[in-house]
């Protein structure tokens, strides 16, 4: 939705035939100059890439559409400029840092019980146990949680949600995709999540939302946690909510879990994305593989 809005502002008046390589480069540079979130002067390559991919999909659709003259609206999609993204993820929380984070949250709950720190601790635990993105956790509804035939608690994120009247008018769509990869998602709940469900349900304001908070509220609480970590000897100023996701995925790969299963758990649209972003860990596995072969050969 936001990608379409921004692209309309930049190139909504362009003719399809004018969207050649040079014009696409200009659009890409304009997207970079618009800046990113939280006052960033330039948008990140990943942010620009997502918007250019939206434009690419639109042009693909145009090649399949016929005009009044029964000819394709666009005969061929132009070549898009490449965007280099460094998706190798290095920063993760250590076990000691994780323990300290929950210690800080518990202390803040005791000092300020009215500030809902206990539910914030549940939120952080949920992110670590599911490797979810912050937005995926904040949209969680109680109706998406069920016990299957084996007695295991499962969490399901539906692929679509109903569009609002404003969204229908703006996009012509009746349904909007919920998740980043445009797919439905299902994960088993850990014991810690199952144990916290009665507490979260009791505090739900409408019997539906389990984390009924605005993203900015969660960001403020996380900043408070980071400040309180320093007296404990931990500097996590470079740690964001997304780092919790990277921590969980990294732990799984270091535990030698299979790449396809980890990729599926992470909700990546392909194994290639997991391999690209965590390639340094896979390279370490290959080194162990070679060393193991050398040991067997020597024996």
C-alpha cells in the first residue's frame, strides 16, 4: 500500500512507454533521496528494492493487458537497474544479553507495574520464540491460535485481511496481504508462549488482540531497556527488535538445523533468501564438513 502511494507520487503521470532504463534509474534515485524511516536522510537499498519490485510487478501486468486496439499495452518490460543489498546479518544477542534483557524488564515491572512491562516481556519472549517481525506480533489475534489434533498449540497468520473502504477506493482491492512475503504463515507455539496465553487473553481489551500496542510504544520501551542494560555491563544500543529475529534464526543454523526447515520457520519466500542473508553461518558449516572429511580420511 505505501509502496503504491509513493510510486504514484514519483511516476504516476509517466506513460508506460517512457519507463525506459534511464527513467527507471531516475525513479530509483528519487526513492533513495526521499529518505527512510526515523529521519534517515537516504532510504536503505532494501527499502528502495521493495518499491522497485512493486513497479516491476506492475509493468509485468501491463505486458499481459490489451488496449482498445487489441495490442499489448506494453510489448516488453524494460530492464531494471540493479540494487546491491548487503543482507549478511552479524549482530545477535548472546545468552547473557538475553538473560539481562528479561532481568531489566522484570525490574521495570516491579518499579512501574502500571506501565505494562510484564506484557512487554511477553512480547519480547514471543519475538525470540517465533522469529517474527515486530509487525507480525503486534497484529496477533487470539482467534489465530488453536490446538491441533496432536494437542500442540499452533499460531496461524491468514494471508489476507479485508480492505477498509478507503483502501478499496484507493487500490480497487477487496483484500490486503498481511505479511511481508504475501503468504499465510503457521508456527508451533513454544511452551513459554502457551504459558503466557492466559495472561495475555485476560488483558486483551477486545478479546482479540494479544499485543494491543502502537509500534511507537514498543519502541519507547525497548529504548528504556537498552538504557537500563548499560549499568549491567551490556551495551545493546545497536540491537533492534529485528535483531531478536536474527538471533533466533542464527541459533537454529548454528544448531545445525536444516536450511529448508529454518527458512520455512523464518517465513522467507525462498531458501535462497535464507542462504543469502545467513551465508556466513552456512560457510562455517562447510568448513566443519571439510574438517570432518579430513579426520575420516586420516583415520
